[in-house]
C-alpha cells in the first residue's frame, strides 16, 4: 500500500514537471492524477501513523537517531541539491529555505509530525484529536487571513487517533 501511494506521488510529480516546460499532459493523465489526489499524501501519512507504534516504543535516542538518519539527513541533502539545481535565491539561514516550499515539503512536515507524536505519546489520543480539530478549525489559512470556524481538513500528527495496537483500546503495552 505504501509503495502504491509512493508510486502515485511519483507519477504525479513526473507528469506535472512537464507543464513547467510547456509540455502538455494528456487529459487522461490529468484525470487519473486528479482522481488519486485525495489518497496519495493522506494514505502516506495514515500509514506512517499506523506504523508508529513500534517506532515510538523505542528509547528517545533510538527514535530520534532513526528519524534524523532517515528523514532529516535526506531532507537537508536534497534541499541543498534542489536549491542548487533551480537556483533558489535564499541563504541557508533564511527560514524560507528550510520550510518545505519545494517537492520536499513532505519530509519536513513528516519530521515535525514525528516529533509532535513523540512528545504527545503519553497523552490520550482523544485529547490530541480534540486539540487538533480545534486548531484546524480556528487556525487562519496562510495567505487568506482568519476565516470563521467551519469544516475543513483536520491534520493530525501521524499515529494520534489512528494508531493500531494495544493503546488503541486504551490498554498500555507491557513491554520491558
């Protein structure tokens, strides 16, 4: 499932980059990409949360060293490579250089979500969901200012409220 979601994302980006060079995509490709849009990234985030239980049970050193090695390090390297290739006119100390304005935004936010999930690992999932829902409804939309409360996409850190395993049923794992 994870491989399918990644493949769908690769197909999207490999076809949309053509439009940057004024190469028209076939209508059927655009329709296929549009039909999978609601599934690509939400499915990846859902699966990241589903697989979080085993990871979050590790010691802080093991947990964060894995996230640094597998997410932060590739993000830093590829951010510099991407910036060099397209000529981003930002210095490395400018926050806009790091806060995912490129195709690498997913790694940036995944690292943030994993950090939040670790900090909130002992908070009841229902409380985390309630706070995330309230924040989602009340937070301003970037570039549009504040808007009145209403339905919109709720963004939860991976694993909060979607975690499989003993903690879902409110039971504590009895691991050594």
